[in-house]
């Protein structure tokens, strides 16, 4: 006997499907909330804000005229473990978006079975092949809001990657300047040790001729020992700073070669800060915070939509046969269904989730406000430090010139017996301190410029956000 074929009417399910599609336009929206910020008109720490702001080169470190620094930062961007780890977070966010976006499409499942049964001598055989499809209509925009949240989270992760890259470049530049400053201080310390040893030889010669006391020789010998003792800590600090820089580059701490530049050879760039209102568009961390606000708004919309009914459509078609592992002379079947589900009682779980998302949104609003205010302070501090340290460095050059002159006169008068050794020691200490202070001020000026570049976003723009796509 030939099995009967069931061919259901499709008019009623299709009519219901069209009605559901008409309802699908009633999506719940949630505006992106941003805190009200009273931004200053100008920076307080500089009078140059009336001039038009010059665009910052994304390769801002090249303005220091240090080829070695340029090579180091490029190496760090390519090989830093921290930056590579942050890039993988971007890849994870991209994959999460794909996973969430898949909910917008129907699901298809293919299944097959074949069975043989024997009961009390009677047997039956069957084979079936089924194809089923399921689709949830996004009536209230819950799935779309979830996708929006994933997209905003991806954007925030990309902005975080850009902020990490900016911090890495600033860290490499600062470490490199510290190494050069330490080498400069070591050179100054060794030169002052030579001066102290020269004065000691003069003191010993005068002592042998009865023109100086044993106390003079002992004091100068103490000064020589002190100068020698001051060198080793600087050497240790220089090696440790070099090791820290190697870690930023993704190298073993022992592999970084000695510096081939001098601190005084570097240029201190002039950086135009622009206006405070422009800062919101120039910093990747602020952009990441704004993307977080967009994700929070989408999460609230998704939580609200979850309170409303859901509509799921399904279709199943298949063929079946009374033979084992064969679909000869099959029976065909097709079914369409629509299921409307409204949760009546869940102990307040869904409404609590809405309240949680709104609380999280309010917390992110305050975090965003804090990030913007902190950014404004960073720029103000960097501008103030830049102006102050430039004035101090100019004054320090004059101080060193006078200190060198004083030491020459003191040594001359000591040789001639016009002054005692204390005058030479005082002049020597003054020169040593002035030269070291100049090196520290030069380091401070270079670091101030790095801090200002970083505070201003380092030439970052939203169009340049992101990392190379994952494979």
C-alpha cells in the first residue's frame, strides 16, 4: 500500500507571518546619555591658545629628532606583548559581534535516523530525513539592541587598543630619555671625579711641601671617595632602565645595546594644545568611554525588550520510509508553526535586570565625566610643566657658566695659597650639582613634551582607530 502524502495548507501560517512582520517595526529605543560638561574656553597654563591649533602628527615622536627613538617605537608597536594582547582583545570583540549578529538569521538543522525493531517476532523498519528551520522575530528590537551593544563594545575595544598604543609610545620615549639622562649624569659624575682627583693631587703636593695640612688632604680624599661612590648607583639605575625599555620592546632585558645619542642632541618640540573643546575628539580613551555609553544604552533597550512577548517561527519538512537505510517511496511532510511566548512570572528577574542596566549606565556616565575632567587636568599640568621647566633650564645654563668660572678661580687661588681647600670643595660641589640639575631639567623638558603629546591624544583621530582585521 502506498503511504499517503500530507500537504498542509500554507495560507493561514503565511498570513500570520505577515502580521508578525508588521508588528516587528515596533522596536524599543533607548537614547545614548552623556553627562553635561562645562568645558573651559581656554587653557589656564598658556597664553598661546588664541593661535590656531596645529594638527599633531600621529608619528609625534619624530619631532624629537632622534632616529634611534623612532626605530625603538616602531619596534615596540610591532612586537610589544602588551599591545599584542590588546590586539587579541579586539579580535575577541569582533568574534563576539559575529556571534551576536548570528541571532538575526534563521537556524537550519538537518537530521536523519534509521531504525529496526523486533518485538515478539514482529519487526519494523524505518528511515527518516528531516530539515527544520527556526527564526525569532525581533518584535521589540531586543536582538538588534544586543547587536548594537556588541558593535559599541567592539568600537570601545578598538579605542582601548589605540590608547594602549599611545601609552606604549610614550613609555618607550620616556624610558629612552631616562637612559640618555642617566648616561649624561654618569659622564658628569666621572668628570667631577677627575676634578676631585686632580684637586687631591694638588693637596698632596702642597702637603709634602708644608703648604697644606693633613686635614686638607683628608677632606679631599673623602670627596674623591664620595664621588666614586656616587657612580655605581647611577650605573645600576641605567642598567635597570635599559632592561625596562627592553621589556616594552618585547626583548629579553639583556639584549638592548648602549645608547648612541646624547641628551643635548635631542630637540624639544613646541606643541600647540588647541582648545579644550577639541580634546573630546582627540583622545582614544574618551572615545572608548563614549562607546561604552552607547553600549550601555543598547543594553538597557535589550533588557526592556526582554519584558515583552517573543515570537518564534518554525518550519519542518521531511521524508520518511518504511525501509531500513532507504528512502524508497517516501512519505513527505511539511509543517509551519508560530509560537508567541510571554513570561507571566519570574520573581522580578527581568525587571531587576533592567534596573541593573540602568544603574550601570549611570555609573558609566560618572566614569565618563571623570575621564574628561582628568584629561583636562593632564593637559593643564603638562602645559604648566612645559613652561616652568623651559624657564628653569634657561636659568640653569647661566648658573653652570658661573659655577665653572668659580671653580677655575678657586683652584687657581688654592694653588697660589690665597684660599684654603674648602673654597675649592664648595666650588666643585656647586658645579657638580648644577650640571646634574641641568641634565635633570633637560630630561624634564623632554618628558613634559611626551606628556603633552599623550594628553592631547598623540594626533589620534577616530578614522584611524582599529587594528588589522583578524584572519
